[in-house]
C-alpha cells in the first residue's frame, strides 16, 4: 500500500490512494508526541491502534492550562494575580485583559447563552422581560436589556446575532451592571427561566389572593409549589395563572376608571387583540408567555387524562382547579365550567371506590384519601361548583359532587379558610339547595311552593353572622385584634365612601329604605371597630342578605311592581359592604354579594356607588371577572324594562356561564 510522500510541502487536502483509502495531510498528534512516523490513515491512525494508544486525531486537541495563558509572561497567572499587579503598577503587559471587565463580559456571555438555551418561546431570539407594575428597562449593553422590580429580575438578549469578535465581547461599557448568576432554588431545578419567573410571581403576589386570610405555612395554593417537579402540567398551570395576572397589571394599571363606553370597547377585544396590538412591548411578550404556558398546561392535562395511572391523582385534579382559576382571572365566563366538571368527575372516581357500599361516608376513608389536601381539593371544587351554579342558565348545572361528600358536615366549613370567597359554610349549603331547585326542571317557570320558600328563608334567618365570625376567628388561631393587612397590591388609598340612600323616595321606581339607625347608611369613620370579628361579621351579614335576595328572585320570581319591596335588603347589603376597607384581606370576598345587590338595585345613586366600588376592587386584584360583573350589571340595568326586572331571565337567555367570586 503506497503512502503519501513526506515532502516539505504537504498537500492541503486529504489524499486518496488507488484502493480508495484516504490519508491526512498531517500526522496525528499521538504519533507526534511519540515521535514516530504516522501512517496518516483516516479517520484514525492504524499505528496507534496496533500500539494500543488512543489516537488524538489530526486536529489540534484542547489543552487545559493553569492560568490565563499557556505560554509567555501570563503563563501560570490567574485573573486575581493580574489584578494585583495592576494595582501595584499601572504599566501593565500589552494584550492583557482587565480582570473586572473580563469577568463581567464572561458573566454576561454566560447569562445570554443560558437564556438562549432555556428560552422555550421560540420568538426569533427576541425576548423582552416582564415585570408587574411599571418596570423600567435598564440598558446594560447594546445587546441586552434587564428589567428590575421588587427583587424580581428577568434579563434577556435583544439582538439576533452575537459577534464572534473577541474585541466585541470584551469591549464592555464601564457602566455595565454585572448579571449575577444566583443559585437556583432546588425546587426549580430543571425549569426554564420563564417558568421560574412566573412561579416566583405566583408565590409572592398571587397566592395571597387565593385564601381568606394569608397565614404563614398554611396557604394550600402555595404548598402546590412543592409538586412542580412531579407534575409538569401543574407547574404550567401555576405559571400561566401568574402570567395572566401579570399581563393585566401591565395592561390596565395605567388606564382610567370604568365607564360604559370603555367597557363596550373592551368587550369586543376579549380575544386578545388589545394585548397583541398594545403599544407596550412588555404586554405583547407577556401575552405570548400566557399563550405558551396555557397551551403547555392544557397539553399536559390532556396527557394525564389519557393515562389511567395519572387520571385521578392529586396533581391532575389540582391542575384542573388551577385552570379554572386561570379562566376566572382571564374572563370569568364559559370555560371555567369545563374544568370544574372535569374535576368533579375525577374526584367522584377517586372517592367513589372508597364510598361504595358505605353509609357513614367520609369516616370510612383510608388515611391517604381522607387527608387535608384531598379534602381541600374536594371542598374547593364544591365551592366553585356551588357558586358557579348561581349565575348559569337554568338546566345547565350537572349533579353536585357525590352525595356523601355533599352531606359531610365539615367539608364546606373546613374549606372556608382555604378559599377567598368568604361565604360561610352553612350559607353555601342553602345556595346548593336553591340551585338544585332552580336547575331541577328549568322548563317549568313557576314559583316554588310557599312551604319550600318558608323553609329556605327560615334557614337563612337562623344563621347567626356574629357567632360565625367569632368561631372563624378562633379557628384561625390568631391572637391579634386586627385583621392581617394585605400586601401593597391592595389599594389602601381607595377607601370607598358609604353608598348613598336612594333619591326621590316618593317615586315607585326608586328604593325606599326605612330611615332607622340600623339601616341608615353613613360614612364609616376612622373610629369604626376594624377587628377581625367585626369585619367577618359584616362579610357574613352581606352574604346572608344577598342570599335572601337570590332566593327570592330564583324561587318566587317577583314582578316589577313587587321589586321595590326588596329595597331595604339591597341597602343593608351595601351598608355592610361599605364597612370593609380595601386594605382588608376580606375586601376580595365581596364580589358575589355586590353583584346580587346590584342586580336588584333600582336607585341610580346606589348604582353609581356600586360601579365605583367594583372599580376599586378591579384595581386591587386585576381579575377580569370583576370587570365582567360590571359589564353584566350594565346589561341588566339597560334591559330593565325589557326583562320585566327579572335578571335571572337575562342569564337564561344569554346562555353564558359566569363566575363572580
């Protein structure tokens, strides 16, 4: 076999022999080090194989060196050594890189490279950071932008190409702020940067909105973060919910108060056009993040439902409930019902095998099923289902969760603290009974029997709000006399004034509340007792009276001439609501009673107060179902003469499932 000749001028490309063998133009590096003649056969040298040596190939191998350089004056020196020499003498070696600038450049390059590898958005390499509120961009270099607010930072690369010139890498401006590579929480290991950011947002800013009171280490929604590495669908659902809430903060925080014109304009852009065409680039990218995370959550949920081993596990049920919360934050209409129905079926399947043939219900559950987390899932699903049944078209509500769970005496009461609703458990049972009567036979629109109405009203009147408030405070285990104040996102400066008494009391079209000390509406002064018991009493009283209004409307269907008889109850609901300040954590629990009172309200002054109250609530929590409630109220008030004052008829004709909690 002929070998290529060893001439001074080696060929620039591999040679091919008559036998079809290819030879390299240079010797392999193993033969060079051994100082032997290499056969230069491609792809590896046979001489190395016969000598049982590892052929290092024909390209120059990488060499690890202990220092900045492998030769010359910088050999064996580290950046610290160079920095020390620079401090002692200003006459540095030419070609030496300034250590601090080099370190910042390497940190920046590593950050950009890590972001590009972890970026799941696929948005042509352009990704802008998202922050709640009004983040201001800080230009750190020509190719990078960093957003900072409230200790949450997301940095990103804006350029589509990175220069390969070393001078561009090291020519970093002196004002460059180095991006610290902080240690990642072990809980978030393996997650991309977007998911980590929104999970942190979910933990710091959203979890407090999901419970009645924020008690350290007792928020079940925050405890779901422990399952992020167990269930990718649950992780995506939490991140999507936080992304949706953050999107609303970015888009709406600078806009004016509610008005009929703006609500009508926004109703035509619910498909996402207002986000896609927003002049704020952060809003546009936040909307893309929301779509990405929501699609990921739905895909993971679909895969879990198709897997018999994961179909009924805790993480899958929790994912469905969080997607319901996401739909409530996003719109509050329609799709939330699909997730609640799916969660109901999974819970019935999970509990059904333990309830079959048992008469004593939950007492027969094994410990794994009858634990606090499973009861939280079941109670939360029942709460959403019951409250959602109140504002859905007649006949569209399926059977409630398993009768054994419904009859559990403590299930709904135990869920009171785990849901921001604020409605007492005994009153929830009454709503469940009323909704069952309403949806039982929707074709017969006749008043319920007087005996049934009397039973319902007597049960409502038997409820003692003050006793419930004392028991709730004791169960929370708090020794403080003041309600725990919320975070900065609750608007302390927006203290609502008391709702006005109806004007023109002589006209039949206006409410005529009795002018007594118990029902007269006065501005709550600064000396009002704001203890937790007193605030809980006002919330429970507002729900009690609102449920009375709801039962009267659903079961009796009063005519327009009979509606003014309910004016006193509407005024009492608004009076109790006015005692809850926006800084109170109970402020988020008032949407449903406010909507029921507004639907029955006929006084223009009181309607204006309700509009102002819902605007304050919207600016405190940024969930779109609050804006949807006001939009529905505007529609009910506008069709007052057409619907004969029956707002329940409006829901039956609209065919939309609303969730105003």
